[in-house]
């Protein structure tokens, strides 16, 4: 039986909100790096791990057969897949913007996306230090708290405020920096906020004209992509591909093609970085 997306949204919101509360209230004053991943600056804190464990626990209490994909806990197929149609998977980034969280900068979020049979049907991005909870249900719209979200009107590239992010490997950062530097004179300005989920939500809220990034993971993008699409954005990769680790571009329809084509012109669609 296909689960009700609104009930999935409420469970996602409750779990994300509790994890956000934990991350704020239990953040040690002397928070340090518990582990690193792709490079010495790709960090994990004890709170990333604790927040994801809490989210999984709260969801499993109500939905013990579901599957999970989490940044810290990895993939768990659950038992729902055996039931075939209506299989639910929870896609979790417990703290998106971990470096901001480590430095006690406020721009970070808890992201929980919910897929049914592989399609994202609901998403929550909770930003507790900003006092904002972004939500969306597929086909029913996107919100920030109680405010319905709509992207900015399309704009020419020269008037566009564009966000991006950078990977952790020096070789990739060198190419990403060169692309961003070449794009800079072509746009209004560039922002590097540090949370893909919140960058996607900012496009949805009309606070950015566009966002692009190479190297994000499914858990960074899952909930924020639905929120941006439900607010009227196009969220895709290059040349009609789906958004992926290779590239994720989010912008209103008219702005999207201008940003996409500029990135292609700058070689951002090369696969060698
Ligand atoms: C972060 C992304 C961000 C990217 C950072 C980092 P994390 O995710 O949301 O867009 O630029 O390098 O990958 O690792 O904080 O969950």
C-alpha cells in the first residue's frame, strides 16, 4: 500500500526537529573532529553521528520495515523492499554544513528526504539556528515555516546572485575555484554558504537566483531538491541529466539555462575534476 506522503512528512519533520534540537542543545563547547573522510578537512563530529542515530531511532519506532541512506550510517535496505510497491527509504544528512557547525557558524541544517519506490515524495530541511524549517510534498508545494515558497522571477545572468560549494580534495578545489572565478564577472555575485540543502532552500525561497555544485551526495540534495522543485525551480545536471554528484544546478526556468550554458562554456561539465 502506498503510504500517505503527508504522514511521512510529519514523521520526517518530527525526527529532523528533534535531531536539530539535539545538535543545538548538546553541542559540546569543546566540539572537535571525531573523524575525517575524503580529506583531512572533510570532517565528522560526534554530533553528526548522534543526530543521525536519533533520526533513525525515531523513524524506526513508527516504521520498522523502512530503508535508510544516511551520510554517517550508510545504507540499510530494511524489510520494506520485500513488500515491493510502496517501499519507503529515508535519506538523511544529519548535519548538512558540518564545517559551519564545527565552527559554531549558524548556517547548517538537518535534512531528511523520504522516497517511495525511489521517488522523493516529501522533504524537510530544518535550520534551527536560523529559526526555519523548510518542507515540501511532491505535487503540493513547498514552505518555509508557514510561508508558501516561490522562486524569484527569471533574471539575466549578469543580475543573478549565485551560490556554489567546493569539494574537499585540493585538485578539485583548484578547478572549482577557477570556474567560480571565471563566472564571477558574469554574475551579480557569488555566495559560498556551506550547506547544499540550505542553498537549494534559498533558491526555493527566492533568496538566490541560482545554485550549482559538483560533488554533492544524494543525502545533501534529496530534501532540498524537492523543496526547490515544488517552489518552481529547475533542478538538473548538465545536458538534461538528473542532478547528481557530477553536477547539481538549481534555478528558476529562465535563469537555469543561462547559468547552465555559462558553466558549460567554462568547462564545468568536463569530467576530469
Ligand atoms: C556539505 C555540503 C556543501 C558542500 C560542503 C559539504 P556536509 O555537506 O552541503 O554544499 O559544499 O563541502 O559537502 O558534508 O556538511 O554534510
